[in-house]
C-alpha cells in the first residue's frame, strides 16, 4: 500500500505529533508498505531525503497563523502524489483542509489523527478557535473516512469528536519498547550531571509558548514547596525553546535554582538514558490540550512511573496507582504531596514502574501500526460514509 503521511513538521523537530508520525512511518515501512511524508521544513532546509526507505519531503514554511505553519507548496505537492491513502494530522487545520481537498478532488480516501482540540491559549485565540470549529471545520472534517482518536476518554470528552462519533476510531499512541527499556544504564547521565546520590523528578517537553499547557511552572512551584523537606532530589528538565530563560528566572524567583537542572534539547540517541536516570516522570498538564502524553509511555517503557494530571487524555494513559499517579491540575500543593510520597517509597516506585513496562508493551508501535494498517484497508476498500 502507498501511504502518504502529512504533518506540520518531522524530526528533528520535537513534538508529540512529530514523534507519532516518525514512529508510525517506520513501523508501517517495516510492515512492507511504501511510506512517504510531506511536512514543513524547519528546523532543517527544504528538500527531499530518505530515511530507511521512507521519502520525506520538507517544504518551505511561509509563516504561521495561530501556531499553524502555512506551507504554500502543499496543495500542489499533494495533487502530484498518487497514494492509496492520505493520513493527515491535527491540530493543523491548514494541513487537514488541504488533505481533505485533495481527497475530494482526486477520490483518494483519507484519514485524520486528532491529537487534541485546538487550545484557546488567549482570549483572541478563543475567538479564532470558535470561528474555526463552527465555520471552517465543517468544510473539511466530513471528508475524512475515519478520524483517529488516541484515547476513548478524549473521544468522549471532545465536543468535536462527539459530534462526529460515527467516524471516530480509537487507536492509542505507541512507544518503541526496544529503544526505551528498563535495562538502559543510568550511570552515564547521573555522573555527567553530578546526580549520583539524588533522586530525580524528570520533565520532558518543549519550553515554548505553545506548550505552556504542559505545566512546568506548576511543577516548579511544587518543587519550591518541597525544598525544606529532608528529601534529596532534583528536578531535571529536558527540552528547549524560547521560554527557557523565563523558566530559569522562575526557578531563581522561587529559590530553587540549585534544585533544577535545565538540560536543554538532548540528542534523540540519549533521551532514553535521561528516562533511565530518573525516579519518576512528572507531566502536570493544565488542560485538555494534552491529548495523550507520549512521555508517560516512554517513561513506563523504561520502567519508570509517571505523575500526571486528570486532564485531557492523561487519565487514559495513567491508571491511578498502577503505572503512575493522578493529581488535580493547577494544584502545586497536591502535586508536591504526591511527589514527596512517591520519592519516599521505593517499593511503590518499583511496583508502578514494573506495571508501567507491561502497559507500554501493550502499546508497542508494532501493535499500533497493525491497527492503523487495518483501518487503512477499511478506508480503501470502502471509502464512502455509508460503510461506517
């Protein structure tokens, strides 16, 4: 099958959708399919390259509207392709609209992965989101044969997905359980960062204004509440972006500069080692902009538990008390209490980490790719809405 994946960006760009497309492309290629990816070029130059037989075409980005890259060449390039199926990714209304237009014009079936609703990050953004959802979305969403939701919970709590429930299919995100493994050594990173005798709370996420919802500021406030405790621990922040200086300033303001390490963007090859050197992952997302939480799966695959908030799709990934713990969003005190109890209880961490590995193995990309492949076949054999 000839499969065309369309996304805003592709690694080395860091993001959940980019990780999803990269791993799905590799896994589908391994299953014998011909896979191509069309995306925006940043952070590298525009052009075509091949990755293990996967064609990646990076197109110039002219600018952004509400964080969505505008790619002028995308409509023409999509019209020139001849795939058996187009698989676009949201939240990028531009890419989704263009994919739907080509699907309708050329009669090529298309599916869309709905990673999360558009986040209304400001009052102006709230108006834009409302306009999109009411006026623009109906122009393209019905064209997609299926809409993939990454969790049943998110599909039931998203107003958009509820309104299009007849086309929604739940296929969870995946994780590479060979790359992220409990046997990875933590010695190198702990030695490099002088963390040999400290417990580590890990945060992995982009430090950009579009990722404020990840709640790093809430996490840092919870760390400040714990600084007088007897626990010897550090907060390790992996990720970079234009807000890094702001977070460094917040650490200074909270008096926790000595307890927070900003590692920046680390090479992909080293990312599993950072999970390995941690004791627990924290993902204190603030709202339903968090459609899933891939870092939870990555931590679990490495045998580490996760602490997350009960928002968006996180409760579908963290089974409270099994592979991690849930706390209310935007509550530094509650988060601090759970961090303290988790770091103080080695048996609890070990049990949840072991359970997390089992959970991750059930979400290996080989399983997710097979489920996605089966959905493609249904879309290609029966592309009309009457088949739903």
